[in-house]
C-alpha cells in the first residue's frame, strides 16, 4: 500500500503549565484500507537527560533520592524515589551539556565528559519527552560543594554513593523503580563496566 497512513493532523492545546497537555487529532489509514479519525492525548515538556555516575576503581555509583508526587500518590516509599541524575535540557543546550550541568546541580560532581548510551521514550503512548541516556565516570576529585538540587526549582536531593552490587539488589527489592535508573544500571552490568 502506497497511501500515507497519517493525514490531516491537528493539535488542540488543553493545558500549558509545567508541561504541555494537548489533543492530537488525525486520520489514520489501516492496512485494510479503511480510514478512521483518531484523537490521542499527549503530555510533554522539553526533552531530558539521565546520567549514571560510576567509579570502576571503587565499584560504586552515585544515585539521588528525591520526592516524586506520582510515587507518593501510589503510596510507595513515602513518595521518595532512588534515581540517577536527571533533568530537562535547556533551550540551545546539547544533551551532553545538560548531563554535565545536571550532574553538578543534583549530586555535586563536576565531570567533563559523558558517554551517550541511547535515546528513549519512557511512556511513548502518552508522554512526548525523549530522554537521552548517559554514563560518566567520577572520582573523589570530582566532588564540589554543589549538589542537592536547585532551590529555585524546589529540588531537595539526597546524594547516595552506593556499591554497584547493592544498587542492583535495590532493583530486585523494588527500592529502585525508576526505569531510567534500571536501564543504566543494567547497561553497566551487561557491558561488564563494573
């Protein structure tokens, strides 16, 4: 079939707060040749990054612990989530630069290079955000007086330095439930970087 599958796309803005909520309406042509008008609700903001800091000499990783409203609403861990460093990419900023900036803001480590792993959608059925995944090596020399989050963004972040093996156990016990964190820890494990 040569016919274009998606036609007559339009967007209706429903809300534009921290993120943008919109209805996307379009005509979709199925393989059978029938066409149907569909509407999907999507939510999003700027694309983001996630980075796992690891120290192959000490077999430790840096994680963060912070309050997340959806985790709280589900009654899990009083709303606190153990995660890798993550954040939004600012306008005119590269994903790599955002990963380096967020690392110092959130956990107080100043690194100068990162390794890109992949770019993923965490919930492609409804969330518009692409997340660029990175890893980066750190050592004690990279520690600064910064970290703990950005007060102006209402962030309060506890920095956790933990054994890599203990972090993997936290996946099994569901102390770590963040998809980005699980993917990056398992990337280190699969590629035998720790």
